[in-house]
C-alpha cells in the first residue's frame, strides 16, 4: 500500500484544490465578460486596455490556478482511497482538466496574443478586421467551453456518477494443441 495523506494534509489540499478551481472558473467568467465588453469598445484605447486586462486575467487567474487544480487533484486521487483510475468521474475530470489546459496553451493563449497585437497596431480599426473578430469569437467560445466544463466537473465531483472502473480481467492463453 502506498502513501496516504493524513486528515489535516488532505483537508489542506482540498482547500487549495477548491480555491484553485474557483479562481479558474472566476477567471474564465471574467474572460467571457471582458471578451463581450471588448467587442463593444468605443475607442482604440478602451479596446487595447480591455485586451491587456484579459491577458492579465489569463496569466493570474487561469494559467497557474489550472495547473494547481490539476496537481492537487492528482495528489488527492493518488494519495487517498479514491485512486486516479478507480472511478469514472475522476478519470473524466482528469481528461477534461488536461484537455482544457492543453486547449488553453495550444490555442487560447495564441488567440489572445494575436488579437492584442492587432489591437495594439490598429486600435479601434481592429473591430472592423475579420480576422480579429473571428479570433475574438473563438476566444469567447473558449471561455464558454471552460465555464461549462468546470461547472460539469464540479457537478460530477458532488454527485460522483458513472460508478467504478471495472478492472480488465485477462484470461491466460491456452497452450496450443500438440
């Protein structure tokens, strides 16, 4: 039997895990709101500084808190009786979390950097740029995907649906007939 967390350490990790998820969800909601606000900018400065604030929210409230949520979730699963691959709801949360982080790193960060550069160069004219608008809508869609996924993960944490993962039982190979 491997290492198990003491009650105090488990409670501390749960607090850190929940707070990191709350920050991540809050950051995603702020990204959505700022993204919608950005599209209604009245001048170039407002547009640019809204995007600059979106970048700040991404760095402070989303990137690091998502990684903390992933790491604390793994530690809580591995060092408690839940196990990382014993229950479907834990495996679903792991897959969704890794997917959201990968999506954020692979796409959303690039999209945000791209529209910040365009707004920095074109200011208010960026709102007439088709590439800028398409990328902005993609970023808003990504924020919605984060929010929906995080709410879903919170729900399955509470309800713990889908049951246990049944181990695969392999039958021994029979010797070939002689």
